[in-house]
C-alpha cells in the first residue's frame, strides 16, 4: 500500500467553484502541495484557503516567474522526489491546480514524473475556459461549432492562420503578448467579436473592451473569447 | 424584483463533480428545470438526484431525440414561457445542464430566449472535455499546444482538414458518426494517438481501444481525444 497523489482542479478562482470531490480529497489528505511564486502567496492555495482544515503538511513548489527559466525542470524534479517520499510513506498528497489540472496546468510536469511509479488520480475542475464564458455571459460553442484554443505566446503568423475560418476561439495566457494578439484580431477584422476578461470569478474580475485594455498590465489569468458569428446560440 | 434563472453546470456525471456553488443554488431554488427525453428519466436530473432537498417544483423540458427535429424551437419557446412565468412571480429557477452550460449545452437555447427579459446567471461546471482527459489520465494541452474541439457530425472532409496540423483534438458527440470519425483518424495516421471514452466519470464509464468500439452502440456522451505527440506533457 502506498499513498495516492490527487491532482485536484480547484477551479478558476471563486472558492465556491471547487467540486465536492475536490473538496473532500483536499480536506482528507495529510499533505497538500501547490505551485507558488518564488516569494509570496500561492494562488491555488489562496483559492482553497477557507476550506483547509488545518494541520496538513504543505509542500510549496516555488517557481521563478522568469520566462526563460519556465518550466524549471529541476524544481519539478525535486518536488516529485518530495511528493514521492510522502506517497511511499503511505500518505496521500493533494496537489492543488488552478482551473483544471490537464488544461494548460503546471500539474502536467508533476504528472509526468509521478505517474509511472505512483498512483495518480486526476480530479477535473472548472476550467478558465468555461468560467470566462460564464462570467462574460457569452456561450462558447453550440451545435457544430468548432472551438479552437490558442495560446497567445504563439507567433502572430500562426495566430493569424488559426483564426482564419475558426468559429469560436479562446486565446489563453495573453499576458505580455496582449498587444500582438490585439493587432492580429484587428487585422483579421475580429476586434468587434472579441471579448476580454481577466481574473474571471475572482473578486478582482474585470471585463473590458479590447481597446480599453492597458497592454502593459495584462495578467496571466486573462482570456480573449472570439465568436465569428457574435453569438454562439443564434 | 424578479427571480433569477441560474444555468447550472452539474458536471459530467459523477454527482460529486458538481461545484459548491452549483449545489447551493440548486438546493435553494424553489423551481428546477432540466432537459429530458420524450419519455423516461432526465440525465441532468439523475446526476443531482441525491442532492435534491425535495419539495421543489420541477419543469421537465421533454425533447424528442429524433435528429431532424433537434433542436425543437417550439419546445424551447414553451419552456422559456413557463420559466419566465416563475421568474416574474419572483421565484428563482435552477436550470440543470450536463457538463458546462456553455460548452455545447442545450441551455444555450433557453439562454437566448431568457437573457433579454430576465436575470440569468451561468454557473460554470466541469465540462466533459476535462472530465474525459482526467478519466483517461491523458493531459489535454500543455505549454503552447493548440486545442481543437471538433463536433463529430461535421463532414469527413472538414474533419480531415481540421485534424491536419492540429496538436490536440477532442472529437465530441461521436454517437452515430463514430464509423466516419474512425475512418478519418485512420486515414490521417492518427488512430494510434486516439483514445476513446464513453460516459466519463459515470458508473457506466468505459474506455476502449478505437478498433474495439462497436460503431452501432456509441452513446452521445462519448469522446475521442487525440494528441499528435502522444503525450501532452513531454
């Protein structure tokens, strides 16, 4: 008998958007682990802070946020060793993931390291994708719509090519790539069909017209939703 | 003061995959509404049956499952009138949606009818997309992967074109289109990278190799996930 690593999607930010299953496993695990910046608070932990029973061992996986160093393989190597030791000691570990663990989550890097030697179960969560659509009141896809999810760091030319002929598009992780994305959308004649939202479902959520966004202060947790026909459900 | 219509994503099937917020609103609404087949039980209602407090008024939106009649506009028209009457009588209505309301959900048709005249709030849920990935233990997208979601009813030629050059693909709603999709994947040399799952997170969940699937008995609630590089996280 060894412990199980649970990759738990804690949802997009509103602490009430965690699932019953995620909450149960989170509260019953003797050890929790979560990504965190080099200094300061972990967002994933902050989302569930009000749910924590106290007395759990905590493993903060501290990651430098400098782009060139991301993902820092050695940091995930060490975290996997530390988590693996807990599992071998028959202690379950709840690994907290913002949104959903398998939707652009850094949990992937731990999963790749843990899954071969340990029991790993993934508890899906509400992803930023559907949370942003809900917060915007903008249906994402209906009927036979094709949905394309584009990471903003892709080159402008690639973004342009993928936007061409797409029905519904979610552009994730705009951050410091926002100016490029806004230009690509304008060039494609899609600026009027695009909606911008940041920190969806959090207290600090903001919805802005694309041209009102300050390109120098776009957070990582933001998204642009585009629907060519304007409204998915018509 | 009028009532609020809550479009609540109840998640993919496991009753424990509803969110705390969805559960709270579901239990406190005096009226619940849900899609249902012409005869028999509603899947959305079945998912939350164990959570219902009893004593709520229930509006079953019964829909013929014959493809030519779907979506039956007159049925949604009548349902919107019935729900609207409750809202005007200052009663909140919890509208249950399998998965997430805005991810290929039939809720869209009610949203289009209710949103202009009433207060409508959408509570996002765990979508089939991330639930299937979790159940398969197959990371969906990482880093700068592009995700394409393709409805299986699309013509083979369109599917073929969209698969070309895609990183990660989710083919939703295979149902009676399974044989066509399997052929398209084989032609594209992607059969080995495709994973099939039906009724993810339900007691009846099945994971099968693509060539072991009986094309005559593929349920609507099934999905094929394809990742060109085999493993998203490597």
